[in-house]
């Protein structure tokens, strides 16, 4: 029983290993498909700036931080760093409390001093509070029914303010003054009181004074100076980086004759110095047989003296073929002696790439083809050649994926047994 149990566990472990290998193989093949087929279509080429277009300079005050071209657009990144105030702290008051008497009326009292250090930012506010304790401190003095209180600062940033009230406690405060970066100066708050015999200030004469408590304060908030980075960018576009960006070759007009050859003119795109242009060239479509003549871009048969073509041999697909008409050679040996050279497999230039063909050889080696392609693509910023080593084709990937699926199905089938 124990041996059977160990055997079952061993078989189960083997099955788990097969399942794991199958899953790993599946995701490996899937990754290859994504890498070979999907990712290249999503990739956008990034190249260095090489005066492909007229790229504006950074705005005034900015310096260049990056320079690159993505696709057919070039970008200049620009930055500037400015000293700015960070977050302000909670307010901190600095207060002078003065017990005033009659002789202190209309006399400015001063708060403690605040030094505006140059390595910080500041906001401040001036406050004056007068609490009346005796409105008629002298026996022969009229009672002070109302009071005016004043405030200002020594830097002139807080304009003189005044408030009148008949209350026992009068409070006056300025708006918050935003200094920004400290100037190295010192600022102080100034405050004073003026008593009046009437309930409305300035409606009658002022009295000889009152007694009470006058508070003159300067409340402030401070912040650290930080570097803040501002970003801008400029850009420009250009027409092409390679010939294919300019389009494809096109036929110009119709076929025509040049001697006994059928010709066709073509217009093909050229990218030179990042600007598209088109050049024209003619290409031989076919060479008419010696028994034919070229008329209006077509090879047409010539008739013999009797008006009927004679049977005989012609060269067709690089072989001697006997036909009932269009005779060129009377004998097979005569025909074979006129086959100049068998076409050999090799490389030709097609769609801006070196392509291997089974016939029609132009270049015997890939290196020769690539050298000629470089000459034709003068002005391209990027030229790619196919690798001489074998690459994974789409068909190979699909077949491999199918095999992996079969392996997984077989493993699952065995597990069910």
C-alpha cells in the first residue's frame, strides 16, 4: 500500500512538471509573438536633434534642459528656477503692553521689533488695543466719553488707520502685509489713543486723558524660501527621416518604346536633408523578340513575306521553346547558342530593402547589395538592412504555438486518465 502511494505521488509530480512546462512554453511563445509582431508597431523612433528643422530657442529667462526628436517632431525642453516662498507658518504675535495715563494721550507707543531676514519670507499685521480703566482720572477733568485709537508701521507699508468707539475696549488691526522675501530691515508697529469729552469723536474737544492699558502688537508669519522649477518647451516638425516617409514610387504616364524595348517612367521619393523630393527614372518593362517590333509601348509580331509567321524556336524563360509561330531560330542548336547566360539566384533591391530571389540576380552577396542601397539612399538619417541570419517568421510562431497547445491538451488528457 505504501509503495503504491509513493508511486502515485511520483506520477502526480511528473504530471505537474509536464503541466508547468506546458504553461511556461505557452507564455514564452506568446511573449515572442508580442515582441516580434506587436511591439515594433507601437515603437516610435527617438533620435538626436541634428537641425532637422528650425527649432525655436527657449523663452527669455529659461535655459535648455533637453533636446530630442520623436518621430518627425523635434522638442526643446526649457526650464527656469526661481526663488519663491514656501508654506507660511501660523502667526506669531510680538506685543508691547503699556499702562497709559493722561499724559500718554496722543503719544505713539511702539511694539517689539521684527527683523525681516533675507533667507525667509514674511507676512505681518499691526494691531492696537486700548482697554479703558478710568475715564476721568483727574478731579477737575471732564469725563472721556469716547476714544480714538491709531495704528501704523515704521516702514510706511501700513497706512495710518483710526477707529473711534465709546466702548471700554477698542480693537484696531491692519490688513496682512505680504513682504515676500525678507529685506533685512526691521519693522515695528505703532499705536496711540486720543480721548474725547463727547460720545462722538472729533465732535468736541479732547479731554486731558484717560487711564488704561494700551497694547501695540505686530503679528507675523514666516516661510522658507524654496526653488520652484518652471517648464516650457518649443517644437518644430520636418518632412522625413527616410525615403519611405515621403511615400512610394508611382508610374508616370504610360508605357512607350525605346528601340525594340518597352519602357516605363517612374517617380520615386527621396529624403535628402530631411526634405522630401521626387526624382524620375525609366525602367525597362520587356525586350521585344527579334520577330517583334515595339509599337506604342507594346511588342507586336512581325509577319513574314507571305504574311504568315513561320514555326521555329524562341527563347522563353531562359529556355529554347518550339512554337508554331513567331519563329526566331530555325534550329534548336541555333537557339541554344544564343542563350547568353542562365540567371542565377541572388539579391535585388526591392521596396528599399535587399531581397533574395531565386532568379534575376543583380548582386551575388548581401554585402554588395547593401553597399548599393546606401548609395541610393544618400540623405537618409536611418537605413535598416535585413539580417543575414534567419529570423522567426509569423508562420513559424503560429506553428510553434499550435504545438504547445497540443502538448497542453495531451497533458490534460493524461491527467484525466
